[in-house]
C-alpha cells in the first residue's frame, strides 16, 4: 500500500490494480457496498462502531489480497490522526461556546446593573416612587 495518499484512496488503488469491483467485494464479504465506499472515501462517520469497521477492513483486505494486519495498522494510524483533528476542532468549538456564554452573561449583568442604576436615579429625582426601593436607600 502507498503511504503518500489517504488511507481509503490507497485501498481503492490496490483494489483497482487487481481489477476487483466494490460489488464483488460486497457480494463476497457480505459487507454493504455503502460501507466499502465509505472506507475508500475516508468517511469514517458513515461506518458503524470501530470494531465493525475493522472487521470490514479485514474482509476487504483478504478479498483484495492485502496484508490484513498492515491494513488494520494503517487504519488505526489514519483513525487516530482523524480523531486528533476532530478533537482539536471540538476543543475550539467548546472554547468558542464558553466565550459566547461568558459574553452573554456579562451582557446580561451589565443590563441589570444599568437598569438598577437608572431606577435609583429616577427614584432619587422623585420621578419614580417605589416604596420598596426606599427601604434599600435608607
């Protein structure tokens, strides 16, 4: 297998070099062609649990004539790299979400403080008569 391309692309090239179609692999392995296509397109999100994906890959490798362990090792490496990228993206999203939440809370706090300040000012000028506010003012 070549390492200068994506994992799935290298599998596709090996399959095509041997003149084997996705349909043939699907019929022989009983793995639905959409999962095989997802593997070749590096679309790990379209695959079921990782254990099933590994089973699909072993069947695929066996059918195409590739070393099963090498394919699984390459999948693990590719999956780990993709997971790290996704994790970094999720961390960025969480930080962005926290930042938005913090900004929202600060904005709400500022609005409440301004409202109270305006209310006190209006009360002090005699424009607003609030009996309960007088108990706070002394």
